[in-house]
C-alpha cells in the first residue's frame, strides 16, 4: 500500500470511529453501579415512575375546566425545566378540532423535541445507561376525545375526556420516556363566581383515573387517581390562573424490588404540582406564560412560553 492510500485509510478510520460505526459504548459503569446480574435486560432495571423519569415522561394532564373547545386551534409552546442534576428544554404543541357543533372535540398534543443534560448522581438514581446523559429526545404523543355533558346551565359546566398516551417517546436508556403506553379518563367542571362586562372569577376542578404500564414482574400496571382544582380571574383581555393538579398512584413510597434485590426503591408515584398561568388575547391570538413547581414526587421547576393561533375561522 503506497503512502497516499495509507493516509486515506487513516482518515477514513478516524471519521468512522467518531461517527460511531466502529465505536462500542462501554457499559461497565452501569454494570457496576446497578449491580447487573449478567442476565436480565437493562430495560427491566428502569423505574417507570414520575419521580425517576424526565419531566415529560409521565406528566400530569391539564384540566379541560368543563369546556369543549369551539374553534380549531393550535398551541405552540416551549418549556425550560430545572432540577438539580437535570436541565431540560423542549418544544411542543397541542391541536384542538371540535366536531358535532362544539359538543365534541378531538385533541392531540405532545413534546415534539427535548434537549436534556443530566449529572452522574441523577443518572445513578434513575438507573440511566450513560454516566453523563445528554442529547435530544422525541416525546410521547397524546390523543383525547372530549365530550360536553353540561354547559351554560344552572349546574357547573361538565366535560368527559378519554385520553391515550402512546409509546412514541425514545431514550428510555436515559430515563426520558417510559417506552410504554398509558391511558386516562376524567370529568372536569367549571363555573363562574362573578361575571360581568369587565371581569369574571371562576373555579374549575377535575377527577379521574390514570394508568400506565410498568416493568415489574409482580405489577404490570400502575393505577392512579387523577385530580386537580383551580381559579381563573379574567379582566378585559387578560386572564390569571392558579391551580393544583396531580395523581395518586397505587404504590406511593412503598419499596419495590425492581430486579436488584440489594437496591429496593421507594416507587414515588404521587406527583403534585402548582401551576400559575397568565395570558393575554390580541385579536384571535393568545399569548401566555406558565410557571410550574413540583410539590410532591416531582422535583422540577419550570417556565413555559406559549402562543395559540386559530387554524380555521
């Protein structure tokens, strides 16, 4: 082989090595920290609980506030989540399509793309495969049907929602998404305390059921009671909202053995968050900001900037 061909070969080896074609990931760090038994798949070591996953993996559903959307709209948003050892930035969207004269709506939403960067301590606690996890992940897609049961009556507005969470999210190896489906259904309520031409004050609440698949041999599914309550204050084209929402899973802080008998974990499947939202309407467009703080089993603080646009007039 002449000198020119040797140089070309060296260049190709360097390129392919950096691209990962010839590279092999060393999982000895994970094998040691998680005390791998040498037999079980790494996926069975993952803890599919809201406390041990990324902020979008098992997120708490929003309330419909007893109302079905009357217009076709699309909402685009960006989030920044902060937790010690895990910073996450994402973009997502929500589409609402009313049918049957606004008595029923089809909704679709989810995280389109997120970027995350985690520290070693969090990676060990979540049993992530990489020592310093970072990169881009695609989120789960959610679909729901919302049916108006009562509206504009003496009783509070009431809506029924039936929702499905797909397993489209990736990077289970970094504990970002569960790679399992889930479903939920709930009743939401809403009613005005005060309403006139200048301002209004209303309350809203929801109660329902949330379920998702697990990987524990004795327990293939976790079931939770979904709940939430809040207040909305509107004046002119501005609305301020505050709410508390969460779900209470079957296990709570109960210790479970997930493959590793030497490292039982408190499952922690009862997340609760406080949400504060401010929005303003400019013509047919809505702009808003949401602050969220974890109260229990969800350690993230976050800020969301969003914009809602009409798709069809």
